C-alpha cells in the first residue's frame, strides 16, 4: 500500500532537511515515499512559544498544500507541534506531530517519561512541549522537561559534549522517576543508542516514532477524529 | 496611577472596535486609558484552532509594539487567547487574555463553570477554549463548552433570538452542574444581565473581567512570572 | 527487517485462531511472520476479572515460550490484557496487549474515547478494561465501557443484530462525549467500517492496532522500559 | 462608583488593624472606603485548623453585620480563610478571603506557586491553607506550603531575619518548581519587593490582591454563585 | 480491651441522643463503652456550611474534654464533620468523623459512591460534605450529593415518604454511575436495608461505620498522623 | 456475632502460616474464628507482577472454596492483592486484600502515605502495589513504594538489620512528604512499634488492618458492591 507522506520541517530554512530525510529513510516502510518541505516564512528554529508563534500560519499552509496535492499523511517535524491542532481540524488525512507521537509512545512504554530538550538556559519544565502535554492528557505521566542549555543551531558542533549533557540530564530525570526518555528535538539524532545503553531506559527519537505512527494510521484507514477536530468553515477570507 | 492599556482585537478588521471600546469604557478605572488596535493580516473572526492559526504572529507583533510604545498592559481581546503564551514570554508588562481571565474568575466564583460560545454547528466541548483550559489547569472546574450555532459575524442580527439560545444553552449547562456561565466571545455584549436574571447564576463578560484584572496587576506591580514564561532570546531573524 | 510475532489468544480453545490470523494477515507488514497460539489450560473466553484469573499463568507461560523460541515480539490478543504486566516484567522483547494498544491510540486520535464491549448484561463501566485504563493512566480520556449484552461466544450468530447493537451503544457513547470508539473484543471483526460511517467517528479494531504497534517497536529497537517493568529474579520454583 | 468594603481581621485583638489599613489604603481605588473590624471573641492569631476553629462563628457574625450595615463587599483578612464558605452561603455581597484571592492569582500568573508561611515549627505542607487549596481546585498548581518557623506574633521583631528566612524558604520552593510565591500571612508586609528582586519571581501580598478582586467584583456586579453557595434557611435558632 | 468512646453529636440539643445511642449499641463491641454528649451552644441541626460555622468551637471544646477525661477515642456524629481537622490537630486519641469514615468505606466497597442527604431544596452537589470530599482526596470516586429536600428536623414524621424519596434519589444516582450509597445524615436510621434491597447496592450508615473504625484504631494502637495534623501550640489565650 | 474468616496466604508453602495466625490472633475479636490456608500450586513468595501471575487462579480457587464452606469473610494475605478483583466478582461474602485495606487506612490517617517493601533491588515505585493503588483511586495520596532490597524469604534472618533498613527507607519517604507508612509485606511483623517511635508517624501492619475491616464488614452486613463487581456467569468450563 503506497503511502505518500509530507514531512513539514516548520522553519524557514532547509538546513535540516537532508539529515532528517536520511534518518527517516532508514526507518520508513518500503512502500512509503517521503517529501520534505520547509516554510516560506517564519524563523530558523523553534524552541519557545515565542518562536513557535512565527511559524504557525505558514505550517498550516504547508499542511493544507500536502492534502491538496494528494499526500496520504503529514508529519509536523518539530517537538513543539506547531499548528498541530489547526491542521487536525483542517485536514482529513492523518497529521502527526513528532512531539505528540513521542509523548504517547513514552507514556505507553513506561510509567513516567521525561524530555531532554536542547534550548538556551531556560528554567526546568517550561516551554511549548510542557503545555502541550497537558492538552494531550499525559501530564501525570510526565516527570518534566530538562533543558540541555545548547541552542538548537549548535547541536552539531561537539557531539561528545552533547552526549555528555544528555547523560547528565538523563540521570537527573531517572532519579526523579523517569523510566523512558524523549529527545526533545527533531534533529538530535544518532546519540540515542549510547544514551540508552548508559542509562538503561528506552530513548525515543520523535521523528521516527511519528513516521511509524503515520504509516500505521494510513494502513489502518484511521485519522484524527473529525468530531474532536471538526472541519472549520472555510468561507472566511484569510490575509497572510 | 495612570494605566495605559492596549486592547488588541486579534482580527484583520476594525468592525468590532467601537462596540468593544464603548463597553470597556463603562468599566475602566478613571485613570486607565484604552487604545484599541487590530491586526495587519489574519482573518475577520476567530472561532476554531484553524481560525486562530492565521492571527497568531500578527497578534504577537501588536503585543510587542504595545510594550515598545510604552503601554503598561495589554489585553488580547478574544476568548481563544491567540498567541497568549508567546506574548507572556516576550513581554514584561502584563498581558491578559480575555479567555483566561474569564475562566479563572468563573472557577473562583463557583464550583463548576460552563462556556456558551457562538460558533457554527460544532460538537459539544471542542475548540481552542477547551484545550486552553487544560493548559490553565482548570479542567476539573469546567463542565464544558456549549456552541450556540450562530456565526460570530451574525451575532448582531437578531438579539432576542441570541438571548433565547443563550437561555436554552445555559439551562442545559446548569443541569449538567454549571453554577457560573462564561460568554465565550468578546462581542456578545449587553445580554448578560437578562441571562443571569433568568438562570440565577453569575454570567461573566470576559473583556470586562480581563480589563479589571489587567488594571489590578498594573496597580499591584505584578505580571506573568518570567520564570514560567522566560524571555526568549531575540537573536533569531524572523521573516513575516 | 524480519519480524516474527507470536499472537497469543489467551483461551483454551483454537476456535478464534483462523479468523484472527486472517484479519491480521491483511494488515501485517510483508516482512512480518505471525504465529497464533492458545493456552494449554484456562477458559474459552475472557469477559470479566473472574474469567481472566483462570488464564493468567498459562498466558505468561506462552509469552515466556515465545521469547525462548526467538520471536521478536508478542501480542496478547484479548482486550482485557491478561498477564500483560507480568509478561512485560519477564520479557525483553516487546509484549503488546491489544487492549492497551487500542486505548492509547484512541486517546491519541480524539479527546475522549468509549469502549463497546460484548459481554453479558453487566452494569455500565465495569470489568477488567475499565480497571486497566486506570493503570495505563488514561482514565480522564475514557468516557466509559458500554456492554452490548451479547456473550462473546454468540458474536457470530447474527451479525446484523450485532451491528445494530453497536450503533445504538455507539450513539449513546457519542452523546456522552466520546469522539473515538474502541471495539472491546478481539473477535468483533468486519463491522467497523459500517459503524464508523454511521457515527462519523474513528472505530478502532484493537488487534490490528496492536500488530502495527508491535511491528513499529521492533523496527525502532524499542520495548517496554525495564526500569518500569524490571526483570524478576527467576530463582523461585513455580508449580503449575 | 462608591465601594464600601468591610475588612474583617478575624482575631480578638486590634493590634494588626492599623498596619493592615495603612497597607490597603495605598492600593485601594479612590472610590473605595475601608472599614476594619475584629471579632468579639476568639484567639489573637490564626496559624492552624485548631486556631481557626475558635474564630469561625465570630467571623461569620461580623460578615453578617457587614451586609446588614450596607457594605458592598467584605474581606476576610486571614490566609486561612476562616468561615469563608459559610459567609459565601449567608451573604449576597461578594465575600473575598485573602487566601483564596492570592492562590487564584498565583495560579494565574505562573504554572506552580508555593506559600511561605510564618507559623511555629510545623512539618512541610500542613495546615488550613493546604486543605483549602484542595477545595478551591488548585491542588495541581501548588508546590506546597513552607513554614518559616516564626510565630505570627513575632513577625515584627527582626525584619531582616524574617527577610533572610523568606529568601531561604523561597529558594527552596523555586528549586521544587515554584514560579510564583504567596506570602502566607496577612501581616507579612513590606518585604515583598526585596524578596521578588532576589528570587526573580512574582511575590503576592494576599490582602492587596483580595482588595482589588473585591473592588472588581463590585464594579462588575458579580459575587459568589448562589447556586454553588445557596442561602441557608435562617429559621434555626443559634446560640452563641 | 476496654474502649471508652465519646460520641459528640455536634448540636445544641439532646433530641437525637437516644436514637443514636440505641443504634450504635447494636453494633459496638462488647468491650466498648459509649458516652453521648451535645454542645453547650450552637444550632439544633447542621445541613450547610452556615449551620456548621456555629458549632465548630463548641465541638472542639467537647473533643478536648473527651481526651482530658480519659476517653480512648471520639466520634463527631455529623456527616459534615464539623471541627474535625481542628480536633485531629488537638488530640492524640483517634477522632473519627462519621462523614469521612463513611466516604472512605464507600470508596473502598465500589468504584463510585453517591450521598443521599436530607436538607431543604438545595441544588445538586453543594454543601460541606461535597467540599470535605475534596480535602479527603476522594473526589474522583464521588458521583455527587443528592438532596432529598426534607429538613433534618422532619425526618421522623413520615418514614415511608422518606424511604420513597431515598429510593428515587438512589435510582438517579445509580443511573449516574454510583454503585454504593451513603446516607448523608447521622439520624437517617432504619431504612437502609429496604433501600439496599430495592437498589441492589450497599447502603452505608455513617455512624456505624465510624464506630467500627474508631474501635479498630484503638485496638490497633493507631490514630491520625501527628505529622499530618501536628499538635498546635496551646499557649494562645482563647475567648469563647 | 460469630465471624468465620478464611485467611488465604496465596503461596504454595505453609511456612508463614504460624507466624501470621499468631499475629492475627492477638487482634481478632473474641467472636472471630480464623482459618489459614495456602495454595495447591503457585510460587513460595509474591514480590512482582511475575510472581503474582502464578498464584492467581489458585487463590481464586481457595476463595471460592471459602464461600462454599460457609465462611463469612476472606482475607487475601498478600499486599499485592492477587486475584482480588476476580474474587470480589465471584463472591458475595466480603473479600479483603491486605494491601487495599492498608492503603485505604493509610490514606485516611494522613495526607500522603508511603510503602516500605522488602523485595530484591528494584527501582523506586514499581510493582503490583503501585499499579493497584491506581485502580483503588489512591494515587494522589501515595508518595511511592520504597524497596528495602531484602528478599521476602530472608526477612527473618537479621531483624535488627531489617529494622535499620526500615528506618532509613522510612526517613527518606517522610522527607518526600509521607506522614503514614505501610509495611509492604504481610510477614514483616513485630518491628512496627519501634519504627513508629523513631519516625513519629503511624506505621500500618496490613494484615491486622484487613482483619479488623473484614470483621467490621461482617458485623455491619456489608460487602463489595455487586454492581461494581458483578457475579460472573459461571457456565464456562474452566480447565486448571
């Protein structure tokens, strides 16, 4: 069963496209075809509610285009899940945020999960993922979000240092009760196995989980409930 | 104490401005000066997550401008509270969404509140207000959101019919346990006294409550916690 | 990637095996091989905590055997998820209960799901699924379990009558707020499309969802957290 | 709009009256007139459920008198909110407890608040405020109550020592996740700015918040829902 | 093991004493001696927060006297549990409210309980029991409090009419999901068997349950945790 | 009133019988007769979901036999409460798990309880008791389960060492907020007084609490709600 999936990386730059596509390609079904796109306007990375605000209508635009162009599903490739609820209203094909997919699987695999997030020096447990988890109804299962204090745009510079920070942050979260860890960024790739081996807990790479979930939904003929996310009337004129 | 408050009606049309200003003028402190603005782009009314998506960056733009121009506080005048969390991050002056202000006061005045919302024929208990209430932590106190099935843009046509629908919907919500009602739209004005008299429960007009809350915060020298809503690094280039 | 999955139908009869295998075969990945087994002792169908008690150690026995014999994953094919937590402790390969898989997906696809269960004339909202949902942390998202009052062993007799009962029960649950429905039995197959078309909500067939989840976990190299479900010391002598 | 507000300091001594009146006078609206009263019987300070028990009927007596004498609103000036629910039943004018007002505003301004309370050496997180927060439905948003181990009657002796204790206790609470602090006593005045400057979180002075809330309710024509707090039949004879 | 238990009926009238003593006598252990007392001041029946306020200090007075006079335990014989938390602080002997004892047992015997309360025509689900259940942490297990609209002082007039009202109210609560019923009044005695036979659910008589719990605590050497309910400093002068 | 209570120690060995019987004998009512039994098959001690799985049908068998043989109540003497929900469905006489009885009393006596459990070196807060507490609805009141890292079968070897471990673990739990401690094992007897004296919190011995609860239920004519735990149809053939 052919599955054409649009991967929307909701930033105004293509710099992550190749790495993301390469990572997803190793995990996709042979019958899945992936198409990676970016936004025409916005901001180059999303780490806060503030960042997220700039990309929301342009993300929705890309999601609308994906359905119009015949895709069977769409991924919003950012753990902050920007514009996700709007996309679920507007589209009939399954739209999967990589944040929501990762958080639901984390809640499923253990009793309490934590998120390890890049991001500048924020306090513990703030930001869009933390608020979204309340909307998704998984608040009780989430120990918290721990920032690594590395800007997303610097993640590639010194990968051993990033791994070391992941291990330290992960240990702290396991001590607080976490038994599953979620990497809170779509481009934090390739360190998950070593982190999992050191801490002995599952480590979830959100984009991969979202891909498998989207493929599964397409194969099962399922999508977001239109009763929970009813189609909006499209008769208002939008200016953008 | 002079309080200069910017009232952002987050739509791309000025059609509501006069009615809103007139209503707030009757409730403002003598020392408050109100300035009503709209968005340069977006959509003419916000009833769904889909609608909300189009106005978010432009609402944030107006909020940033309000602080730059020396306002002491800002209201986001829509019960869906678009861009609210982003504004709370970006600004140091108090930013009050009329939705959040109404929901907290409703939770305070009784045990369980309900929202009566205009909006086209949606199912029970969907839409941005319902999801926001989870983020605000008031889910247990909210009986649900009941749509009146009137498009916002038609609210002024037949006010007796609107009142009748409000009474019917309100009765149903009281029967489900509500003891306070919130009018789920910023421009549903002037019917609250008759509704409250018929149903014998407090009826909350969100814009007025938000105004009084914003004035109080300014007078008390308080605003959103910057630990909960940390200032974003502004060094990323935004394209809009 | 070859995925050998053992499907444990936890009853002491093979009468469901062919129908289950046939249904799963249409949804499995081309690289998945399915092996259906039953229990050496127990009871012919599981509808209550009482029924479930008789099959628990024999289900665990089959799960242990699956791992010993080199399977990559195991399904416990009963929405009551008998012996599931014990299996998650005992095994390193992913063990997926069809109940838990269905409930997590239902919580993901909408805001509130309901379960339509066969079963004799029980009161509303009792039985093993209802208690398990508390353990899985999805209580807030579950509207309830509605019994159809049909013994599992009679499901095949008059399928139009079963569909009619599903539609009536589903309508009632949608009115209570459900926006996703879960078929609360592994052998209630082939009616889901018509039910979904009538009620306009997603209808989840648990076995299929569990299959796709188990395949995804194997492909992603994930399984239940051994910190949440630690390996028991096997040094106690069991008599069975 | 004239607002006559009775401030009931629910103790059998006038020793706090002047300080409270002076503090509230700086924050009241020009159109508000404040009248401070005490109880005819009771106890000189309220720090525990035990203390609170002695003042309850006498606080209710004063609240009844306030309404009879034509006040537009009443404050119960103690963070334990003694007799508050009884007053809300008995009165039609708004009755605001300074505890409840502070806790709702704290929940509004951040994600998680903590209370810094004087009081003798109690364990963490006990006492009337802690139990009231469950009744108000704000349990999830409250990190806890931290006692300073200073009897209320000693608060004025060494204010620098009190500030030092507030900073230490506040730091501990921020580390536990608090992003807003509430001063858990009506007479802990004048230290809030320095505390807020050191810890960089909003610090709430309950009496001031209650005053602004009460003024707002009067101006908006709102009060506690009589459906949540129905008028008791007054036909039973009380002996006091 | 001798168990001397003081039964405090927290009203200013002895009219219920004989009926209560007679009822408890049939259920007490042979080694228990019961002593029934009333308050020196207050109100003749407790149905609201307002009523409760008048009896609180006088109830505490009686509880203090019970411990001073060597009792091994005390019951507060009113389902509103007046002064209970204050008594738990002040005393080292077990103090059991008949409300709390009934609610905990109801939560234990089923999944969801309801309270059938006398009381004049109140709305559904208001009053002291409803708020106390939040403090006790049993909110999720309580379907609600249904008033019978009979003043407590009229309960003895027409017992068949009372039974009829109990059956109607009980049926409604069972339909809402209750599987255990609590009689929300200490003097609603002698109808429980017929009610239980008609509705086929356990019916809890609070006073009896509290008696057995108090006896059990005394025999097991247990009482309220003094860490949860620390002894207040008694050094403040009380005027009453 | 004669109360014949069957004590089912759900293991396949009689080694604990004498100690348990001796302990319960000191607390039983003079009118209670106790009968201790074991299982015909299973495992010698229950510390995990895995262990529990082996004993479930054989525990249910003994419970069925207890009712058939005319007992008035039954205890399942293991804090994991194996087969408890199945027994509550199958029987009309009260069946009390020593775990559930202890957890409900712990929730009643304080605000937050913790469990001190023997068991090999498990992570914090895993195992059957932890999951059961969610089913019982007491999750909010439970701070967690702390393993002592002593196999149950070694508890008798060095009792001073066990006491020392209990004190250390108890201190940690009190620091986390526990104000009541539950001994998480039915054969951890005789150390509770010293532990309680050191930590100044109530220490609950589950078997004794369950005995008193079972006696109370029998005397009050109460048992598990058959609406919550409906009688299963017994017409299916079981093979064991």
